[in-house]
C-alpha cells in the first residue's frame, strides 16, 4: 500500500512541476517538443563505442532541470525506476563482446563494457529529456502541442487519456490495497491467490469505469478533439530556443566526426 501511495504521489508531483512560471514553462510546447525530438535523434545516432561524444549532451537536460527548478533527486529517482529496462538491454554486452577495446591504465576494457556504458548514457540522456519535457509542459499542453505539429489526433488523444487515467487506476489500486490490509492480519492477505483475485476485480472495475466515463464524455459533447482556453502562441523566444539548441547539437555532433 505504501508503494502504491508513493507512486501516486510521484505522478501527481510530475504534474505539479508543470505549473511553474519559469522561462522553460512559458515556452510554447511545440518548441520544446521539436528540440527534444532533435536531441533524441542526435543522441541515438552515436556509434555503440562512443562515450566521450555523449557527455556534452548532458548540457540540455541540465539546463531544463535548473531553469525549471526541478530537484535533481526527483529526476534521478524517476530514472532509476525505468533504468532497469536499459540495464536488461545492455547487461549481456560484456559477455558477448569480450575483445579488448582500450586500456584504462594497465586494465584492459572490452568493447562490451564500452557499448554497455553507451547504452546507459543514451538512456539517461533521452529518458531525462522526456521526463523534463513532461514535467515542464504538462500532459494536457503537451497533447495540444502534438496535435498542432500534425501528429495524428487519435494518437495524441490516446496518449493524453493513457496518462490521465493511469492516475485514476493507481488511485483505485491504492484503495484496494488499503482494503486488503484492513481485512488481513499481518501478511496473511499477501498471497498469490489473493493477488490474482485482486487483479481480476481491478480489471472488472476498470472496464465498468471506462464505460461510465465514455458515456459521461459523450453526454458532454466530446467529439475526439481536445479544447483549451489558452491558445498556443509561438514567439521569438521559442524560435531562439529551437535555433540555439539546434546549433549546439550540431556543434556537439561535428566535434565527434572530427575525431574520427
């Protein structure tokens, strides 16, 4: 129950950060989406043995984090939660690729460890950029920005509802866990049989609630389009934000090519 409550608090905190008034928060969502996509494409374009070339790119998430006033510990905790997937992807590299690639002093380092380090760096860069984009924009404005960039409306709306009702699902899970702990003494209710029954009940409740929400939305005239009272407005600072970071990404990438 404690873990579910912590997860619920983390999701709510991510939305709270999006309500700030810093320079990053006031940018048009489209400019932040464009720069984040360019950043991600540039980072993943590096070769699997390139580590030093990735280091300058930490300037972008660091700039977003400091400008928006987001605590480093909060971002690191989020990265640790999803970092397991990157770890599982690259953990076999040192076993498969055992050829010596370089030496650190007198210690030989295989290509597998280098490629593993590259995977973890790419993950840290791209995941932190995506999390900071969400925390400085908010899911609603982010969805509107995606629609304005001609992303298919169905995809944008589904992404918004996924994030919005993930919070509702987490709340429902927390209530069920609280009820289980109230009816069980100690760890007697924490068995696979009880967990299976709870998952079945959660699925049925989610299905019923989805039908009620859909009916309520249709009664209120929802036609698949998200509307906002605040119109998006592209300004000169958005252009400067895109141009400056685009130039920096190109400079960081060209320096790597010059080494080759």
